C-alpha cells in the first residue's frame, strides 16, 4: 500500500506544481501578472519530477504517470494487477492536486480565476480546431521519447543509477518546451484527466471533450517505446 500512496502523493505534487505554475504564473498572464513563460512552466513540471524521484523513487519507483506505468508493465518490470493499482492511485493523486488548485482559484483570486477558465493555461490540455493530427502526433511522439528515457535510465543493467531522476526530469522539461504550444503538453493521462474534469465544472467542456486524445496517444507512445527499448537493449 505504501507504493500506491507514494504514487498518489507524487502525482498530486506534479499536478499542483506543474499546472499551478501555468494557472498562477504562466504564459497566459502576460504583463498583468507574474508571467514565467513557457520555459518556466516546463521547468515546473520537470523539477516536480526530479523532486519526487528523489523523494518517493525508493518506495514506488516514482512513475506518477499511467503512461510510464504502462511502459514499465509492457517491458516486463511489473505485474498487471500492480500496474492497474498504480494507475488508479495516480489518477486519485491528480484529482487531489487539481482540487487544491481549484480551491485556490475560487477563494478570491480574480486573475487566477480568469486564467483557470482559459483552456490554454488552466492546466487542462486541449488543441485548436483543425489540429487533431498534430496534437495526436505530438502526444504520441513526445510520450515515446519520455518513456524511452525512463526505461533506459532506470534499466537495471545499463541505467543511469542515482542520476536517473535528474535525467528524467530534464527530459520532461525538454518535452514541455517543444509541446506546450501544441497541446499544453500532457504525456501523462492522469495529469490530463483531473484538470479536464475541473475545467468542465467551471463550464469549459473543451478539454473534457478532447480528453480521449490525451489518454490514447500517450498510452500508444508508451507501448511503442517499450517495444523499441526491448529491441535496442537486447543482448541477442
């Protein structure tokens, strides 16, 4: 149970810090607030992973992402029932993080409330009309790269050892820098599910209607990365 609770806490922190940076100090605020630019939001997500990797990595492996768990399972490193429980607690953690942000936004912060209702900066993922194909390709490819990095750096025989958490976090920063303009960057179904639900509660149904893409594309990307890693890491 400790592993699942660790995954719940880690995912909550990821959503709280990553999406929180976009909501309260993100690119949507411009000159009216504490804009930190795309790089700042990317760093928030990446540093959240680094912090949690060295906090709960020894307990659960710090997946905090159903796509990573799916890739690890497909790679034969964990059992199916354990993977399902990981994913359930990751989604629960994402809802905890989003609930905290929702409470902060709706307690008198008018600037935050305005940004929270903007699909480009409220933490929910979405794509513009006519950009279905680019969005799907981006989420698939960038999840592939991210999960491949995770599988490679944590490989028991040729991984990065204690530097794995840093490498994974920096990879997530790179992924966000490239992908934020396209979809806001998901590469993590749990991170997309909770903010989309809270956006719908606020009357913005776009993220929820597009949520399927941010579940399907990352999962397919994770499975592809597992297959590729099995191929290039094989001693045969």
